[in-house]
C-alpha cells in the first residue's frame, strides 16, 4: 500500500491520500472547490503523481455522522458526484461563479443557478424529503414526469430528478461506510 494521487476533474486541484482497500468506490471531497464524487471519477495516474498541490491539502478518511444516513444525499447519475443533504432547506443549482445555491452540482447550462429546493423535515423517527419547485427558469422532472410551477412533492429514496439535462438520484447513505472526505 502506498500513496494515491488524484486530480479534481472540476478545478484541477491535486489531492493525495494513503491507499486503503476499496478506495476507488469511496467518496472524495475536493478541499478547494468541494466537488464530491467517488475516487474513480477523479483523474489519476501519471498526470496526478507529484503534481503541485498534492500534499498541501491532504485528503483524510472520515466516517460521516450517523444522521447523514437518515437525511440522505443526492448523486449525479453520470459522474457519481455526491452531495450530502442537511436538515432544512437545500437549494440545488448549477455550479457558477455567481451561483447562490446551497448545493452546486453541475456546470450544465440548462440547469438554473437555483433550480429546485429539497426541504428535509424531521418527522417522528425519521425525515421526510419535500421537493419544492421554486420557479426556476428551467423545467424539473421527477421520475421522468415534469412537475408544475409551485408544486411541493414528497420524495422517497431512489427517486430520480432531471434538472436541466442532469439526472440526480435521492439516496440514503450507508452509515457504516467509510468515506474519503
């Protein structure tokens, strides 16, 4: 086992961490731009090894809080980019310099900078996820069907949303999984 060098596909930041079994399927968060995806989505190999910045911002293994498993996450289907939801309002939108979304997940030009809201509400022993259409400039589809302006819908894990041309999936987390963050 040795040191793994990878490059963030979003901002080009070089990252490194000590190799652990199964690291390719663990989630890595870039400390510079906060892009999250499984390690195998990041660029590796010769172009990442020893490049500038690889040891300046070390990546560490952590276990997410147990509440993250209950609250859930969203995953971009094409890239496996993952963003963890928090209790309360989570505005999701396009990653842009002028973007003000809580969760910036894509550079898809058909996605609004504030496209949709997922409101995570504590209910009894768990959480309920409400999809709120917030009058974005672009359409939102839930499980392949367009939603109407102003709709508030209850989501369940496994639901698929299309924001612009980007498909995201609402997922639960494996609370026992170790994540690279």
